[in-house]
C-alpha cells in the first residue's frame, strides 16, 4: 500500500515537474526511476573460473545479485568455482581466446541477444577487452573491475574510452589510474566483500598460513619463506607448522621445497594442501596468515591475524588502528619495501612475543571487517553503479519515450 502511494506521488511530481522543464529531461527522470527499480539481466564475463581473487569475487557477486532478484549469467571457462554457484545462475562455458576474438565476438553477440542481456560486468584483462568491444557493437553498458594493474587490465586508449564504468578494489590503484584522462570521470572505488563468518579458532596455535594461486610471483615468495624464514622461526617456535593452500603451474616446485624441509626436520612442518574449495574450514588452528587481497580479507573475517605480504611489498601486522588504511588498498602496504627474510622475521617477532594482545586485536579487526565489507553492502554499491550505467546509456541513446516508461512506474505493489 505504501509503495503504491509513493508510486502515485512520483507520477504526480513528474507531471508537475513537466510544466517547467523540457520533455527530454522528464524522459530522463522517468528512465532513472525505471532503472533503480527493475531487476537486471547481467552477464559476468571472466576468462577463468578456478582458484583466485577475481574468481572468488565473481562467485560471491553472482550469488549475491541472484539473491537480490537479478538474473545472472556467467560466461567463462569452466572451473572449480562453478560448484559453489547458486543453482539459479546460468553458467555458459566459453573459453575466451585472443586469437579467436573476431569469431568469438560474433558468438557472444548472438548469445547476448538471445538472452536479452542488459549489462556486462567484466573481470580480468581479456574479458574486459571483449566486454568493451561488445559494448561498442551492441550499445549496452559495460562495467570493468580492475583486480590488478590498470595498464595490464585495461589495455589501450580505445578500450578505456569504451568502458561505461570502472571499479577499482584499491584506492591506490584508483589514484594511479587518474593519469588516464579517459578514466577520471568513470572510475570508483568499491572494495572486495566478505560473507560474515563465526570466529571459532585456537588463538594460541602455532600454525602459519599462506593462500594463493601458485604462479611465478607467489612461488618465488613462498620459496623464500620455506627456505629462509621457516627454518629460523623453528629455533624460537619449536611447534611451528606452515600450511599452504592453492595450486597452479608452480605447485610442483613448491611441493619439492616443502618435502626437503620436512625430511630435514624429520616431521611434517609444512603442509601443501593444494586447491581447497573452502580454505576457511582450515582456520580452526590458524595462528596467522601472511598475504594480501582476498586471502587476507578471508582470514580477518574469521578472526585470524594477518601480516600484509606479497612479492613486492612487505607491510605490517594488521591492527584495529591501521585496518581502515589496509582495507582501502586491498590489504597491501603500498609504501612497503620488498620482502627479505630479515624483514619478514622482524615483522613477525611482535606477534610471537605478545599472543594475548593479538587475540584481542584479531577480534576487533574482525568486527571492523564485518561492519564495512559485508557482501550485502558491497553488492548494493555495485547494483547502484549498474543502474547508473544503464540509465546514462539509455539517456544517451534516447531509445525510451515517456509513453513507454510510464506503465513501469505503476507496477509497484
């Protein structure tokens, strides 16, 4: 009843407003209220759908959008993430390929027309390239999320120009992208989200964690930790163990290094678990995670302390005092020095010296993460961005008239 009254009030306002403004502006006003109300038909485009930060992001976003009543299609190479999708999501197995781009563009155009797709949200370099071309050819909005570096993910000038909106998960990367003038007016910061999780772990365990895709960057850092950091930590923490989750092209090299350390020590100090559908199920005995991005976010949401660390930057232990800064930059210490064995050990000592303090800090940081990065809140921000992109695209094309849009306003019940 209240919604019907509000809808009637909106229509009266539009009629009165129409007497003092142009027909074009009234048409735009109608369009805006259509797009903020209507369920959307969304295509999430990503090259691969296995283990990784962008893949986890797409899975959670797709599930959340579906829960909010939108129709979602995912177009990607089939991977392990498909098993964790809401059954209502339409998954289309499609292997994006640079060399097949001309032919695949026509295939995707036919697919999108068949399903009446209204908006594309692309992730990863190749998917963003395809999304920009499809937007240009079909005249529908495309949103791109940059999970890595701008120059790598967004390519050349023509591609950046044809994107409707760009999401950055790091404020630092967003600020650096300002040097591209074609991105300045269309870019926004929206952080990664997390599903609230219970805190059920042994805060005094001696188990370090590292979660990542085993590519050349992560494997180089892991080999340094395995060979030069863990052996020295064992001198001070005799019961220390190190758990590694993830797989990839460099998995065999990492496993061999782990086996060598275990054989020397005479026990399984390092465990390589490979791919795990739900890494958080192993957090019951986690004392601390070393990492950035979604791995750090997942750990913090479960009350596990985090040392910000990747192959380029060594940060600090994340506390309630610095958590907001880390959240704004995807948990990367952007001013941090490259990690060395000595620097990593120096950052870890405060944790081992005062475990009680970090038990309290982990709970405080967990509460901050849940308040600010809940998946429902982040999804609403992305939905609003979608609606704005669709509205602006429709206004630019002038495809909808006042007569066409008026009935939609009376459909609120």
